[in-house]
C-alpha cells in the first residue's frame, strides 16, 4: 500500500472517530441542511440580479453559521459556510470584504483539519480560489504559490470535477497560460452532472464559456 493511501486512511479514521464522539443530534440532518444551503446559494448566485445579491448572501451567511453551530464537527457544513461567506465578500467588494475573506479562510482550514476529502476535496479548491483572488500583502493574504498548491490538491481528490477544473483554469488564465487554461476549462465542461445541482452546473458552465471566449479574444 502506498504511503499516500495510508495517510488517507488515517485521515478518514480520525474523521470517523471524531464523528463517533459527537452526539447523534449533532450529526442528524447534515445532508439535508447542506442541501438547503447549496440550493439557496445557487439561487442567489445564478438567479438573482447582481445588485440584489449582497443582502441575500448576508442573510444566508447567518443561516450557515447557525447550521454550523447545530452541527459542530461537520466539515461539509463548514465548507458551505465558507463558500457562502467568500461569495458574500465578492458581492460586497472593497476593503470591508477582506474580513469576510479571512473568516472564510479560517473556516476552510477548520474543515480541512476535520476531513480534507469532504465534498470531494472542495475545501482545497475553495481555499485555493481565495488565495489567488484576494490581494496580496500588505493589503490581504493572497498568495499565488499557495493557491496553486491547494488547487492541485483539490484536483488530486476530484480530477474530473467541474469546480476544481474551472478554478484551476481561471487561475491559469489570470497567469497568462492560455493553452493550459483552455485545456482545464474544456475538461470542466466535460464533467458529469451533479445530482441536485442543475442550477449550479448551468451557471458554472456559462462562466466557463465566458472565460473561454475571453481566452479566444486574447489569442487572436
């Protein structure tokens, strides 16, 4: 057995042990609550006008924090709390959004400490996207090297997923590597549909196509 496999088994064993130590009330209903957060997020992100998104994400962030309090130790809930807070930061904009971005980073780090493979490695991908989108020092904590490391870890867990390939492609686009960005984005378009995530898949595919159009324009 390879060393990496042993490490993964140890991580999963620790995650199961942590779950076993929690009261059942803290674990019951986690999939349903995560699904509710997902569905509300995608409706705001992809079906709500941009100028109306900020207050909606602020409201949803409150719900996510309450859900996390109800399910301590759930990496899945923490990941969605962080996704919601980072998206809220993007809708909010300006220096005031940096505190939300920092909160999202800390929440994702907590999720990784519990279960790095949760939600197909989404914590790695989400954290990597934060590191390349947030300004660097002295304004923020942005770090392209750290971003690349995390994005590749997300791809290692979920190599065919739409999100890890999209964010990797977006990172490469921003770095000017248009050939590799195109490859990653086309792979993202080939990702299988996610059950119950139709709105999110359609919205993400539209974002991918927009980015491919930008690349095509730059390569003319």
